[in-house]
C-alpha cells in the first residue's frame, strides 16, 4: 500500500508576507510536488464524485489550477470567476469588502444556468469574504451550491463562519502560528 503524502509539509511558510505579522501559506511548492498535487486533486475529487456536479467554479487565480484538475476528474464543466476586466464577454459582477477596501469579481452571464449544481474550488479559506461573494454571484444566477472545497483552511480566521449552511471541505487545516 502506498504511503499518503503529508500535504501540510508540502506547503511553504513565508513569514511577513505580504506584510509584517502575516504568515503566508504558499501552495506553489505543493503544486510543484507531483505526488502532493496529485493527492490534493484526488482527495478533493473523491469527495464530490457521484454528487452530480454540473460545474466546478474556480476562483482566480490559484483556484483555477486546482479547480480545473478537479473538474476534469469528476467530469464537470469549469467556470472561471475573475477580477474586473479579465473576461471577454458579458458578465455578472459582485463587489465585496476586504480588510483594506473592496474588490469585484466577474463571471460570464451564461456560465451557469438556473438549477445547475456547482462546486466552488479555491486554494485557501481565510476570512471567507471572497468565496461568500462567489456564492452570492452564483445564487443570483440560480445555481445550487453542492459544495465548497479548499486545499488549505486557516482555522483561526473563522472564514467558515461566512459560509454557514454550505458544505465546506478543506484538505489541510492550519491553526495559530
């Protein structure tokens, strides 16, 4: 039997980035490790195989990498949610609060249809604001949120609190530090 990869050990910790006091959890090392990347995708996909997911909604930018692989693995379509000015056709938008201001996310108007079951995938759950905005955008389109998956959850930031009522799954949970 093959030994499971310790996914947490494949994440690089970068102190004081992007500002002093922040410990940045960098998944580029996990993505570059073929065993860790494969196991991450397989574990996320395994959670949702057979759940009748129509589309995986991937959040810019690292969410695209993982979301695309998961969509392929579970046989679903892929919907990119992007920052303003990045999508070439008519979009729907949602603006949300950040610690230091606001941001806006866009999705093509025809990316999801009413009643479609969607899985949201992103690399990291911190405060939950970005994914909460994605949920709002999808529900405005009539989509049904079948699940929300992350590689990393920063438990102390309580992002799950903004996602109450939705099934959230995280592969790695970091506390404190």
